[in-house]
């Protein structure tokens, strides 16, 4: 039977700075999301969907738990970017009368955040490859 991982064990196992697989997953995810955000820059907001709202609430709860579990600044920055983008997307979709006139600015800002997340995750990927090649010194 599997034991529940503590926050420290979870961080040690999945930290993108230490795990090249996690860092590669982040880079691929941010690349895909940045491409989709770029393709949708000049399209109108999609109408709100209650099922998607439920999905965003579940994902937001998971990300909030991860925000507590990860202790590195870059990990928290990436998770914070994802949370801000999810919340911004849902708020603008459910209140189009308020944010409709600022659609281009909001979409450009979200794209900039996704690109920042891609940049940060790429630096984590490079660092994870560097730390994987460095052998621990024999004491």
C-alpha cells in the first residue's frame, strides 16, 4: 500500500529544477498553451460554460495545494502564473460586459504571462540538465 508523500518528499520528487522529466513537461505544456493563446489573440471570448467552471475550480484547488508543497521561488512563480491565467480567463468569460472592451489587452497580457512561464520553465529545464550531469563530490 502506498504511503502519502509529505510536502518535502513531494517537492524532492517532482521539483522541475531537480527532475528533468517535470521540467520537460512544463516546457512542453507552456509551449502548447502559449501557441494556443497566440492563435486566439484576435478572436472574441468564448461563452461561459458551467462544466469548464467546475473543471477550473478543481484544477485551482490542486494548484493551490501544489503552491504550498513546492518551496522554490521558480516553482511557485510558474504555479502562480497558471492560477492567475485560469482565474483571469474565467472572470473575463463570465463578465464579458465588464471586460469586453479590454479583450485585446487581456489576451495580450495572458499571452505575455504564458511566455514568461515558458521562459521560467526553460531555465528550470536547463538547470535540471546541468544538475543531472554534476556528480556529488566524494567526501
